[in-house]
C-alpha cells in the first residue's frame, strides 16, 4: 500500500481536529479575548500533538526492534503528519510569543485551597502559559 493511501486514512482525524480547533477558538474568543483563544489553542495542540508524536515514535521504534517492517512503516506513516502538526504548532507559538512578549513572563495567580479541582484545572489551562 502506498504512503498516499495511508495518509488519506488520517484525513478524517485532521478534519475533526480542525473542527475542534475552530469550535474551541470561537468559544474562548467570545468568553475571553482572541489573544487568549490563540494562547489556549497553542497550549492544547502542543500537548496533543506532542503526546501523539511521542506515541508514534515509540510505536515505530518498537515495531522496528521487533522486526515488523510493515508495522514500522505504518507507524512512521502515521508519525509524519503528527510531527508536522507539532512543528507547525511550535512555529505558531514562536510567532505568538514574538508578537506578544508580555506572555513570556506571565504572573502566577494565587489560588485558594477551597477551589474545586475542576476549577483549578480549568484555571491552569486557561490562565497559565
């Protein structure tokens, strides 16, 4: 099977990622600001693409060590788009930080212990960078 045929299997995944990004950007930009929405998108997609890239790197190495050339080729084919997505996200982060230098040294907001766990996690995702 050719690499193009394998990459077309990932198109629904990337279409879903694009829809999720659009929805998340719309919700956060309405709730906060467009700059905050960009910050949240960069943070979430850096984590998501980083985890999937790491998974496919490990799966490719495991398949290569195990002697499964076809499985290693398949995993490497899946690794390629996610690694490119991670690289694009890191470039977007660099451009964002270049255009908004105040986000490099963001003050940490004090939290009380009485905040519920879901609120602390949401604050960590939305307010830190």
